[in-house]
């Protein structure tokens, strides 16, 4: 509603319609119940001064006030364990590089498992796969070395 300097100014039909529209919006938004909405609309349609119309909106948001957006749902942060990830990569590398990285993959995997047990949401799979690949790489390359040197 435009800010009138004289609150005793007579209300126009457009002023009443604007207030009724604001009351309807507040009714849709749940700020007013059906009985209170009906009472305020009746008062607005019978108002003769701007002061009477202003009194109907004093406890409601201004007419131009936009509704606040709903808060966004909290997002889940996906964390990673860098030690377990290093164990996984060293385990993969131990299969390709003569099993030597397995000397680091296995102990790092054990440390990664210990860290995961302390977390509220443990995810030990990365550390476990790093350990398994480290052991497989060490065994594979040990068997190959023994076969080539046994002959």
C-alpha cells in the first residue's frame, strides 16, 4: 500500500482490493486461519480510511515482501581417507612393479583400517583392497623371482 501522509485519507476501491489481495496471499501462506481471514476481508471491504486498512496488515508482512525460501536440505559430505587411498594405489602398483611397492601398501593399508575404525561412518573397503593387492603383488613377484632363480 502506498505510504499516505494522512492516515485519515479516504480509502479508494483499489486500496481495498490491494489489501484483500494481500490478505488472500497471507491466507494461502498459512498466516491467517479461515475465520480471521473472513473477518479481515469484511473489515477491508467496509473500510473508509487508510488507517482502517493499515490496521488489518500491521501483524502481516508488507505487501511487497517476498516469501522466504525454504532452507536447503543438508548435504552429506563424502570424505576420503588419504592413507587408505595411497595403500590402494601402491597395491595396484605392486602388481606392476616387481612387488616392491607392497612394502608400503600393506602397512599403509593397516594404518588406513585403524583410522576408519575411529570414524563414525567407517568405509574400510579402500584400505582392505590396498592390503589385498599389496599381498598379491608381493606373492606374485616372489613366486616369479623364485621360479626364475630356482632353475
